[in-house]
C-alpha cells in the first residue's frame, strides 16, 4: 500500500522543514535565554537535544527501508517501535517526534497494524507545528480512513483542511473519496480542480487524467 508515501507536494514541504530546522534557530534561542541559564550551557544542552532527536529520527528512516510485510522482520519492527517511543518520550512535542510517528504509521500499514497507524497519524496531526507538515499528516490520515472504508470521515477531514496547502493532492484525494462514496459528479469536479492545481504547480497530472477518464460518461 503506497497511499502513505510522500508525494511530490508533501515531499517539498518536508525538505523545507528539514532545511530550516538547523542549529541557527537553536543558537538564536540560546541567545534569548542566556542571561538566565548561561549562554554556553543552554547552547550545549540544546545542541545535545537536537543531536539526540536527529539521531533517533535517522535510525527510524533507516529502519523504514525494511519491508515489514515480509516474514522474519519481527526484531526490526520491535526496534522501530522502541526507537519511536523513545523519541516521543525524550522529545515530546517536537517535530522530530511527530514525523517519527508518521514513519511508524507507514510501516504499521505494511505490517497490517492499522490501529497503530491511525493512532500514530492522529498524534502526528495534533503535534506538528508547521502548517504544511500538519496538512501532510491530515492527508495521510484521510487516505488511511478511506482505505479502511471510513469514507465519510475521510471526506470530512479533507474538506476541513486549510485550502492553502497541497491543493492538488487534497483535491485528488477528495475525488478518490467521492468515487468510493459513489458520487461521480462531485468526483469529477474534484479531479478537475486537482488537475488545474497540479498543472499550475508544474507537477505531473497523468494519474489524475487517468482517474478522470475512468469515470462513467455523463458524470
């Protein structure tokens, strides 16, 4: 199942966050509180925290390369859950912890552990601070709800999202949900919006074009 994989729009948002989340921000924070805790100690503490969170997150990325749908991956799966839990406990409220939950969700789907996937994405959606990343988690959660046959919940989630982010992906997913709910006329409108948004952003529309052509004539 690849509906939790990062698409082009969402991938760009993730890259931007990673690029912006450097040590410069931590140094700025250190300057602001230096008079209370001492600049050097606070700076070192923050750098250590950043390094620890980044290291745990990197291990999750490496573990995500495992195909958890295959047999004999129990040890790797348990390690994945352990690392994610440690990241969440040691760096609660951080974007690293929330993004780590997104990684666990994707692997939980491979494993067939859908309850865990839903809980991890729900956590990520609630904890992510950057609006683009929060929207990414919402999209993935809606896709999972659709796959689990919860079309009404998925549609409600998509339509409640900010119109500012992932216009193409959001409209395409709305079309998919409406197809599942047997509303082809509304689905066509959603796909046309997705087509226009993706074209405007310079992204490939082949998949949306195919979905449009698959709709019954007259819809």
